[in-house]
C-alpha cells in the first residue's frame, strides 16, 4: 500500500508527517504530502487532531463518549458518498485506542484536483459590473448548484456547523456547469429530527462568506427559492429569511471583533 511504502502506516508517523502545511492551529493541522506510486505521484492530505475540542473532552471526562474528530469526519464522508454528495475521498483513519480524554486522531484523504474555493472562484469568474449573457447564465447555474447542495445536505438531516463557502470546492464543467465538493466535516452531525436553528446557522454562514459583488440580492432570493423548492417565497420562506438575516447580523458583529474569517476558521 502507498502509505506503507511511504512509512506513513502508524499514528505517530502520520502526526509527524513532513509536507506542505496548509493549516496549523491548536485544534488541528493539515499537511499535503506527495507519495510515490505506480504512474504519477499521489497527493494526499493528512488532517491531524492532537486532542479533542474542549466540549468533547468535558463530555468524555463525565463518561459521555463521542467519536474522535477524525472518525466523525470519516463516517460523514462515508454517509455523503452513499447519498451521492461529493466530498473528499477517505484513504485512512488512525486514532489512539481506548475512550479516554485527549485521544489523538488523524484522517487521510485524496487530493481533489482542479478545484477552487467558491468564495475565491466567484469574484475571479464574475467581475463587477454588468455581466455578459454567458457569464450571467453561468452564475445562475452556480447558484442553482449551491442551492441543490444545501437542500440535499440538509434534507438528509445533516448540518455542517461551518458551512462557509470556503468549505465548498468548485470545478467548472462543460455546459456551463459546476461540480461541487463539501469539505471539512469533522464537526458535521446528522440527526433524525434536526433542529431548524442549525440549518439557519449553516445558511447564515454561507451568506456571510458570499462575495458581494458578484453575489446580488436577486441571487440570494433565487438561492432561497431553489433551496426551499418553491417558485415564490411564501410566509414560511420569508420567516426563514428573517431568521437567517438575524443570525447573519450577529455573525457580522461578532466577527468584526474577532478579525478576518480566514485567520481563525
């Protein structure tokens, strides 16, 4: 196996894996590694969780065990694949044995080639000002794809908790069309009877990271109509909109104090 040949076949070796650091903070680190294999080199991402977040650690201390972040993300990836929702392709999972507090864990996934973050892609693809007919049609299609992703994801009982457009990857396809991948699922949960407020939070996070321009008020209305599967916004949709906007305003006030979102997420 490639990980064995690359001597990345234990938890400790994965935690110490050398490579290009994409993210590093107190909660987790992400490193991209290129490993040899038959044909072209293979690129993988190693996401390491040195210890669980504080609420999960407290729960374990009091006997309410929960999966490690790496295992939770692995299970979410498997569920999404069954639903036909694109995400990262899992390669390996490693975690310390037992169920005590502070267990370390690592998730290894394949690189997704030729993609960009939606929040970066849209400003580059759709310049300010009046768009050409082709670009306007392309943007409408991307909004449709985003609404479809959110509708299917929430409709299956999932809520992301970090549903920012930086966690949605896009690749342009012929048509024009777009393929989307949802990433960073270590906090994602699935419930039989999910709470609406979690969906509201997810939608507010998408709204907060929607680049303006090029995302217009008409685009946001179109997104909500498609997300709800209606031709016109009725009382229920307007009520949802008010809740999303209220949450968005609270996020704006909070993050203005906290600093740019890229610095901490």
